[in-house]
C-alpha cells in the first residue's frame, strides 16, 4: 500500500474554488440567506460523505455546525 492508503478521498483545491465561486454567484444573484445556507449545508454533506478533511477544513466544518 502507498503512503495515502486509508486516507479516503482528499478534497481538491479546485473543489474549494468552485464552492467559493458558487457562493459568490448566489450572493450576486441576490439569493436569500436561506438559499445560501441550504447550498452550504448540502455541499458539506457531500464533502463529509467520503472526503478526508485536513485541520483547516475541520475548523470550517465546526463553524458551520455552530451556525446552524
């Protein structure tokens, strides 16, 4: 087994960029706060479904959970 064995799927930088861009588009389109929160919540559900998070992203997850 290689050095990444057991790590699961890692979150790509492009994935984070796409997520941020989507949030910006929602704000630009004057989406409701509830619509933005729903998008973020669903995105995190997708992320947690199998992506290994590093420490920085774990902090984001904790902050999101606290906001709910």
